[in-house]
C-alpha cells in the first residue's frame, strides 16, 4: 500500500507530464538501496510525495504564468465583471469592441504575471504537509490534492497576489483603460453606471486564484482517471493493477 500511495500521489502532482520517472521517488529509492518493488517506510513515502507535489505545482504555475496562460484558456480566462455587462455591451454596439477586448486582455495579463508568485506558496504548503494529510489525499476523491492546496494556501496566495495584481494592473494599463472606457460610456445618451464601481483588483485576484486551482484539479483528475495519461512504466505498473 505505501508504494502504491506514493506512486499515485506522485503522478497526480506531475500532471501527466512526460518523463522517465518521479525525481523524489528515484532519489529516495536510490538512497536507501531499494528496488522499485520493495516496501517503503512512511518517511520515504512522505519525502517522495513532497518532491513529486513540488514538481507538479511548479508545472501548474508555469502553465498559468506564461503569456496567454489565462487569456487563451477558456476554462480560466478572466472576463469583465458582471456589473460592467451593460456598459461593455453598449460600447460594443457603438463600435468600441476593440477597447473592451483590450480591457479583458489587460486583466488576464495581470493574472498571468501574478501567477508566478504561487510557486513559493505551494512549496510552503508541501513542507507543512503531515502524514495524515498525505493519506487523506490518497483516500480522497479526484481532486483531493488540489483541495489540500486550496485549504492550506488560499489565504497566503491572496495576500501575496493582491499587491502584485495591483502593480501589474498599472503596468499593463488596466486602470487607464477602465477609466477611458467609463468616460466614453458616460458621454453616451442615457448611459447609467452601477452606483458602486467594481473592485478590479479583487476581481483579477479572485480570477487568478480560481484559475490556478482549476488547472491543478484538471491535471489531478486526468491522472487518476485516464490510463493514457500514465506516461511512465511506474505509473502503468501501479495503475494497471488497480
């Protein structure tokens, strides 16, 4: 059971990426002089799991923080706030669709640039993982590892993301774009804005966090469910018998 547990959690974290094996598992086995089929003690299971989760979350961060990591992924793309629906729809009808699109692009660029900050926070969550947490991930559902990270890292991620998002919003011209669009909208006959303007920083921060966990959950579910996603001999051997 311990060997199967480590293999399962390793491939969940690796997000079905290609390769020859799990780095943490390879090192743990090598250092103890054990063959892959040998029984692993609990400390080795936890050490290998932590390393595998680190690799997996690093890849999730890399996926979301690259150019178009949010913008080109319809599953996590950040759209304009619902409170601006009337304004954006009206502006599109008067030929300002390009400017509205630019606003949405700027929101996603801010999220992409902030997403790179998640790696250190995820690694902190991995270091704090207990033996009980590890077995809970194993015995949980398709997104148990993602749920663990959501529970243990959301607060710190939000604290780190908020000021970065605000800085990136300025860098990509989001505030200027929004102010320009609202000014043009107010100039239209019968235009009416919501009494309370949207908190764009909170909107982008929430979207960035949601996107991170969505990608992580998607990869975790794939490796748990899809035989074709088991890209190493270790994964095929362990999951083929399940």
